[in-house]
């Protein structure tokens, strides 16, 4: 018994050391910088020239000390076993032939990637089709639920919306594949991300500040504030902007929250831009709460966001694809169900979809 116990301790220690080394690599190697620190946006009201960073009107609530990060890293790497890390979740696959006729529909691809078409405009949000949400091939958060189709299977993409530069939202490999297959695709990004997208091979790029609209035919697209942050390397914290997105047609509107903590931003969006027909709201990656609260809404807060927006329908995103935090991977949809019942909201209005699942009914209502 003592021998087996010693072996278990040695294995656990080895695992902890290995994981800790990965953490140090991911957070403290400066050569991963994706953006130049020389880029200044002093004319933006959201850029703090004194510190050389973009800043939310309520300040940077997500800034943590080294000790905070180390504490989270330790908790993450010694976490309890989560069976869904091995099994993943059910996937509804779509063929290339089926997707070529994609119209008046929305599909949750996984994590924060959604494919949406309305009035002949096809939008893809935060496209991520790779095996890891990481700058490395073999280390970093691994995809636990397969993609429902490949980049090559995608229909013609008119617009890609990027919320921010974190690796689980902005994936270089996916962007390069998409650009190679569909070089005319237009990328609309928050301030500071144009140069990074150019380095990935994208050519048709529009860079916008919060509340700055751009028109594509009858659709108006503009980024809106959310409480979050940006960082892709050791020294580029908040050197680029982050955003949610509102897309408005005369008869339909789509709000993509990207990645966000709960704040008054959602009430402001509804007041300034109107209530969206459909909202994509993050519901996962929220534990430990003290560490994640400023940047990631939990399911109860996601319902508050839904109510603040006054959205007609919502899809819960940002769960079930990558293991990023401490809550069990199957917990977000269960907690969401409890929350919508508690707030007396119809389950047909705020749903979680299976990876690859479609929801065409909202376009017929």
C-alpha cells in the first residue's frame, strides 16, 4: 500500500511540475507578441495615453497580480477529474453540400464560433477550428468536442467578426486556412488587430472603435463595449481593443457578446441600438468566481445580460469546447436552465445548442 501511495504521489508531483512548466511557458515568454507596442490610438476615447492601454470606462477590473495567476494555475492543474474532458459532448455534423445552401439560419460551431446567415449576408464569429486554444501545437487548452465541419466545408463567408485577441477567440491556423480558401472574406475587428490579421494573410480588414458603425448593404455592424481585456503575450496587455458586436438589418438584429463579465454595458447597448432579435451570450469559464468574475459571466449573470439587452432569443456560448476553468464542463447549461426557470423565462427563448446544431425557427418568427 505504501509503495502504491508513493507512486501516486510521485505521479501527481510529476504532473504538477509538468503542468506548471507549461503555465510558465504560456505566460512568460515575450516572443509570442502578436501586436506592436508602438501602435498608439490616442484619438480613441477608449485609449488611456498615460498608461498606453485601452481601458473600459469603469477601469481594468481584470488586472491580477502574479500571485493571483499562480494561485489559479495551481488550482487548475490539481483540479478534480472532469469526465467531459475525455468524452466531450454530442456533435451534429453538417456536410459541405448541406452548408452550401445555408440560409436564414444560425449554427453554433463551438465555443464562441457561430455561423449566421440573414438576407444573403453570412457571418462567422471568432472562428476557431483548431485542436488547441494555444500558441503551441502540443500544449495549452485542448479541444474536447470535435468541430461539426471543417473550414473547407464552410459556405461563402462574407464577414468574420473578431471579439478580441485571446487564443480561444482568435486562432491563427483557422484564419490562415479561411483566407487561403476564401481570400475575399472581410474581417471586421476592434482597434489594434489589423496588423495581426495582416500577418495571418488577411487583406480585407476593417478596424473599428467602440460604437463606430460600418455598413454592408442593408446591414449595419458596430462594436460595443464589454467588460473584458486583451492579451496575447507577456507585454501587450490591453494594447488592442476588445468588443461585442451588434449587426442590424431592417427586420432582424444579432448581438454577439464575445467574452464579457457582467456590467451596465448591455443596458447601454439596448438603449442606444435597440433590442436584438438574437443574442449570443457566454455562459462558461466562470470558476473560481473571484478570479473570473470581472471577465466571464456565469449562467445567472448571462440571464441578466439577456434581460438587460431585452433580446427576443439567445444562445449560450463559450462552454463545452475547451477546458479553461474549474467548473465541470457540463455545468453551464445545467445552471442556465435553473436560472431561466428562476427568472420565469421560456426555455424556447434562451437555449444552449449542441455543437453543430442549427436554430432556423427564430428567422421564421
